[in-house]
């Protein structure tokens, strides 16, 4: 491919955006793909491996080899581009419009433009599409959220410190200075992202400016999401698909954790990505608009993606599981409660008491004994009996809690896990407990809510008062096999050990919460279940 380095594009306010252009062999003209993020285009010589997770454009030579021009730009205020980076602010969004129109006007371009890249590149693509540049012909969103406040920074009002610290420090600052980039400014960017987001804990006009106006998008959109992306991209992608008003929209949601690796594999690109661009940018009649609009791959099923008529599937049957204090004999936790299929009948108020911080907590809410993490030992759990048949949960999930606190605010961190089926569970469980080894499990999805954020604007709670909370648990599609258990975990915080990058700063909190589960306060979990053929 031919390369033109450091092309300068003048934005509407006079700020100059710097980009590199990669062209196929031949005279052209070519349809164009634009990639832009705050990740330093001059670092694209690095390999696309987990160590360099910010290398997310996809293989440029693949696209030029298939007849596409590729333009890779530095977002305003990052890399070589001028201006001030402001976390997907209005000026950056106008830059996307200006750059797309600049690309369309080049002598090597056909005038048909789309965008590529995952994560931040796709967030920018959502924002660009909402600007309606005349020459943006289609969009292909690959792992990109739509609402930076709710999807990435404040989950249910809880600050996602783990991700923000990693992203702003490792990817944007250290990646630019220590990592060998050539920024014209110290630290890669001058914006204090931690400070500007901590100082805005409530959704307001500033956050509204950075939320994608999905209803304004008028080009065909293919949305490719991954179930594992809980805490960052999944919620926004599914919500964005639902809010798209055009008929030329498609949704694919895949299982696995290798979204980054797959985005660089030619066979994956040939199957899921390139046909969309070929159809809309090259007028290839390849059938990408045929058949149902939705394809999902059920996690933990080993099955290929299947077609669905819509998202979420209306054929899913809501199943209610009630929080029950009766021991489930499932896992070592503060209460080892049950999830029951029948509602509580007792009139006397009953509750599960939860004091925090637990004196055994070691890293966040995780207890570590003899070097072995015990994620459930210091929190509440409610678990089903072993399932009598395979159970597929696909769609939106809601947890209704009746809870009180002795504080004016409290936090709810919720997790749904599969507790793996094990032969002779009781005997083996006793051996695990003796060895401080918890039973094997897999996190399926999570949800969060700061109690004050049950309303907008936020309102404190009255200590000692039972309040009904409706907690959004992020959607999923997951197969719980026969013999496994569905486990609900509830805590006042989380942990980098158990929750990885998407843990939340726990803060200085001490108090007592009570989860009620009597006839007048039937705390319950609602799961959308797809009936299996064997049923």
C-alpha cells in the first residue's frame, strides 16, 4: 500500500487535525474507511496483542488489499493534532464531520466513506454518524458504547475507577510519553480526565453533550457486540440498536472474550465485517440485508449464532426467582441464601443483615485466605437448587430489592454467576471449604445502583426506611447447563481480584444494610428464559 504521512485537515474552528492516509495500489478512486481515536496514530507500528490493547484499527493492509483507502487520524488534542481533548466533546464531534467530508473530496476517493476500529474508534463512529456528514454512507459499530456516563464512567451512579484510571493513565498519558509516541504536549493530553469526571457525579448537560443522539443517525448501521463486555460497551450497543430509527440496521452479538483478536483475523473479517462495507460502499449485492435483522450466539452453549426476529426476543418468558433466607448449601458466603420459584408467604418482616466493611475483606470485598481468593465469603449470595434442565437466559434482566440502610446512601453491586455442576456436590464442597477453595463458577453479568440514584436528580434515602429498588442488570444470552446453579451475589462494593478492570472505587463507607424478603417485601430477580426444545 502507499502511505501519505501527516496530512493536515483544518476543522471548522481552524484547529488542524493530523492523519495518515493508506492507499491501495492503482489509480483509484477508492471507497474510504476512517479510523480516529485518542491513541496516537504514530504507535500503529506496535502489534495488536493484549499488551497493546489500544491498537484497535484492524489490519490496515487487509483493507487496502481489498481496495479500500484507509485514513487514520489523531483525535483533537491527542497525538499530533491540535486543540484540546475533552472526552468526546462537541468540538471533537464536529471534527469527525469535517474530516469525513475532507476525505470524500480527495482525488483518490469515490466519495463513499465509512469508519473502522473498535472501542473508542467505534464510540467516535456513533458520534460521527449522529452528525450526519453527507458522505458518510454506512456505519459498522464494533464494541462501542453510546453513553459515556452510564455505560463507562458511572454505573448506576457508581464511579468506575478501575477502568477510568487504566484508560486515562495507561492508554492516553503513559502510552503517549513513555510508550514511544511523539506528542507535541507533555503527557499526551492536557485534560485531567479523572478530575473532570469525579467532579461531575450526576448526569447533566455536560454528559448529555457526550451521549450519542442515536435517533439522529440516518445511515445503515451494523452493530457487532460481545456478551462479555459488561461494564463498558455491551449496554450501549444493545440500547443503541433499539433506538436506531432506520430500517437498514443489523445486530450481531457474539460469545467469547477474543473480540480484539478476532478483529484482526481475515476469516472473521471476511465473514462479519467486509461484506457490510462491500455492499454499501462498493454496491456489491451479497445478501447482507437478507433474512432476520438479529443474530445472537448464546454464551456457554458452543453453538453457532442463530437468527432472531428482534432484540430483545419477545419470545423469552420472564421467570421470577425470589430471594429466600433458607440455606442453599451452595457456597461459603455470609448467608448462603436461596433463590426460590415461589413467593414468600410469611407476614412477619424478615431480612438478611449485611454489615460493611467486613473485617475479613482483603482486596475490596474479596477475602483471601492462604493466598486463595474467596470472592463470595464476605458478601451475600442467593442460589438456586441444581437446575433440572438446560436453562437459556436471553434478554434484559431486572433485580427488585426491598432494602433499608442505616445510612443516607448505600451501594448495590450485583452479579449473576453460573455455579458449575459438580458430582457429589456436598462431599466435594466440604473438601473445598477445608482447603479454602471456592466451588468453580463463571460470571455471567453484573448490575449496579447507588441508592440515591434511584431517582433523577438523585435523592438521599431515609435511614431505617424500606425502599423498593429496581436495579438494571446488564443483558445477556447465556446457557446454564443442567445440574449447574444460578447464583445471585449482592455486595456494598466490589474487588479488582474478582471483577478485574471494571471494579469500582469502594471509598470510605461503614454501615448496615438489610435485604427484605417477606410477603410484603418480596425481593426478586426476573430472568428472561428461552424455552429449550427438550422442555
